[in-house]
């Protein structure tokens, strides 16, 4: 980095310096180059069952963040009540719901595996 360029940069003559120039300036000044902050998102849900609204929400969230965490909540008593009020022939287990998420989003790179 030349003294002339450094002078222009410090005097705001250069409006948008390249990332390489900024990194060189940080090295020249003995500063640590700031790393880009990662946008992290979280989606919570029962996914009982996983439906198109959940899928849309997760896909939309993935498009807005660098990393997405999916948290699946469960409660045996609540889940039993949901099943009894539904038209489902068999009550989905926690494993079933995790499997639905994993299969649906297996090609999605930005999300971490669902957690309970």
C-alpha cells in the first residue's frame, strides 16, 4: 500500500476500497482484520406433523441467514392430545418427526441437524 493511497483512504477520498485494500491497511496498522459476522437464525416448532407452512418457514429462514438451527419441541401429554384430536391413523413418534425434518431438508447446507 502506497503512502498516497493510504492518505487518500484516511482522508475519505476513496469511497469504497476493496476488501484486499482494507485488509492491507489493517496489516499496515497492526490491527486484526475484522471478520464478517455470521447471521444465525433459529426456528422452533413441534412439527406435528411437518407441513408446507413449516417447510416454507424453514426455507425462507435459510435464505435470510448464514446458519439455521431447528429446535423441535415435544411434550408427551400435549402430543397425545394433538393425536387424539387429529385424523391421523398412527401417532408420530419423536423419531418420526426428526426423520421428516432430516429427509425434507437433507440437501439444505445452512441448517444444523434438528435438536430436541
